C-alpha cells in the first residue's frame, strides 16, 4: 500500500502547601516559581514545544484554555512529572501521591504521611499536603477490594486528592457491602454512585480504522516495530491471538500476535508488508500529530485521545493504577481520564503533548454528554511484547549491531519503570519516570528521566 494512503487514513498504523494547616502564605507563590524554573529542562527533553497546532487547538476547545495556557501547561506538566518522580523515590514509604492543578498546571502538590518530609517537598518546588495514608497502603486496600468486586462495583481507584480508595457503585449499597465483606477499614474508602457501568468500546457497525476478522471495528493505538516487522499496539479486548485484521480500506492488514484481556487490556498486531508504521497519531481534521516518546504524565495532566468513531478529544488524567470490572472480567493498572469515547474508539491512542500514554480500553458516557474513559498504559505493552515505539526522534528498533554503550547497562529500546537502576559511562542512575529509552535519552542527557546516584 503506498505510504501516502497510509498517512491519509490515520497515517495507516498511526491512527492510531499541598496545604497544611498553618503553612506559610507565601508557599503557593514560591512553589509556582520553582515549578516554572524546573519545567524548562524537562520540557526540552520531552519536546513539548513541538506540540502541533491541532493538539493545542483541542486542548483549548476541551479544557477551556487560551493558546498560551495550552503551551505553558504542557511544559509545566513535563516539569511536574520529573519533580514528582524524584520525590516519590526520595520520600519512599511516606509518599502519598502527587497531582497538578490550575489551568496551566502551574501547581504541583505532593502528599506525604510524615511532617518531616514537607521541607523537602517545598525545596523541590511543590506544595506539601500532610495526609493519613500512604499511596502504597491505599493501593494495598484497593487490591483487596479488587479480588471481591463485582459488576455492581465496577471501578476502584486510589485517589491521592482525597487520600482514599474510591469505589464506584451502580447498585446502591454495593460499595458498602464490598467494604464490609472484605473487612476493609471504611475510613480508607469513599463510595460514590456511578450512573453507568464502563464497557469495552468496540463496535460491530463498521467504519474506518481497522476490522477484526472482517467484522468488528477498533482503532489503531500506536505504531511499533519488532525487528523488521511493523505493526501497532492496541487493546486486548479487540481481538485474540491469531485474529486477522484489515485496514480502514478493508485491505488485508495483519494478525494479532499477542493479546491479554481481562487482567490487562493489551495486544499488538503485526502488519504485512503493505503497511508501514509511522510516528504519528491522527489529530483533528486528519492532521498528523507527532509522537516523540512514552513518558507517562502525572495526575491532573492534559491528555488527548484519537479514535475512529469520535475523532480527537481531550481531557485530564484523573488517577493511575485504576481497576475496572467489565462484564468479561477485571482489568488492573489502567488510567482513568475525563476524555470521552464511544464504541469503535477502543484501542485508539492517548497522547499528552508529544508523549504516548496508552490505548483506549473502555468507559462510560459519550461525546455528546461527556464521559469517563480508561486507557491501558503503553509502556507495559511495549515491555510485554518487546516492541519499539515509532517516534519522530528515530523510534525504530536498534541497529542489529549497535555501538556498545560506554561501560553501562542502559540500553536504547528497553522499557524502564520508576525506581529501576542502570549504569552508563561509569556512573549509576535511577529512573524517575517510566519510559521506553531511545537514542538521545541517555541518562546523563535527560535529568527529567534519570537521577544520578
């Protein structure tokens, strides 16, 4: 298939303090200033200045921002992610979550269970909030609830803002019954009503994007490579291993090589030689929105979604590490957002600035009245299947015989999680934000991603 047609239709595979009682009144101003100062290096590393007009226009439309606020917000979110990553590792067991606030995400809040940590949080340019429960402790509570949850309590997530595990119930009393049945401390749980249960967002009505076995429709997530094979990451519920796909034009496209659902919601499709992976996501009006990496952004960050049913919509990240119970079973480790979606959008791309975030899993509501959606983070998909994200910075698999790294264990193409350690050039480094490494992102070059030990 000619490359010009690939790009025209979703670019082929590319359619794819925190306040403490009695805290000094000057803390907000000083924190905002420090956050702005720390944002610049991270923004350069994540190339937020290269965000394209279509993405900025969607942020203005969906989040009510000015053009200047949209650009500033992306830069601030890059800096906040780096700062929050360092503090999470430095605070250890006391860390209780982090999030950004304000139209331009100028305020980073970091929660802790220990009063002694607040000085370090302020020194890093963030606002401290003292809370009762650590993030790890609340995640453990959520894991207990997950094992006993039913369709009547379809969503559970740790909410750092309220310092509680939130349980959404579709049947009155179901949340309370879940808490009692598991012997969970009710002080750590907040039950809220859910108007609708989330559902996977595939569709059997036809349309563009890609089709599974010639019938059901989903959306391409992110183009990837594996050796010389091109393909794309997408949602696991869209197809099982061996499921064949055809493209937006019904031309034979590829085959699912791996798929997990439920548990997670991840899959990848290997394409045939007619299809070429490109480093783009389909933006408003079919324009190409470039992908330069896969650094997961913090709670409160802006995020946009591309899908074959509803196109291009934006919102904010609400919680990471959410658990959702669909009729088919429970998935864990997904991210909850305010972005809308509808059937057929499943598998499609979530992107923050130029950083790939994940693929659409499911949600509730619609794009007329608004909704909630969940995405499967991309980095675990890349790691599980040994894939390399296609990026405008190079983004292909390393050469068959790459130049040896200067005396280190860091490797381009590897997926690193926060807390992982590597060596490079005789020094040791600790990862502060999860990402897939690429040439140019060597640890000494990107302090937004690596902390020298």
